[in-house]
């Protein structure tokens, strides 16, 4: 995530390391090898999509848990 030329900008730049870590964890859980050189051009679109989908699913779960915790404190 940190070494690409994407136009996507993180709202919290300090989250880069956490998102990279999550990417590697998800890929490992799915049994997908992440290229060590950071070049994803040789990866199947299905694999990269699966990684992105699971990351999104986890981030939604984290947000839901955070919101549920905030609602319980009121």
C-alpha cells in the first residue's frame, strides 16, 4: 500500500503500517503469497480482490464494534 502510485490518499497516514500488516495477515489466512518486491502485476486479480474484500470486511467489523462500544457508553 505504501509503495504504489495510487491516487487514493489515507485520511490517517499513520495507519499505513497497520493496513500493510492487515494485508499480510489476510493473505496468509487465505493462503495467498504476497510478492516480496511489492509488484502485484503477476498476481491474479481474483487473489488481490479477495485480499481487498477481506480487509474491507474486517474494517467494517472493527467500525461496528467501535460504534457499538460508543453506544453502550451513553
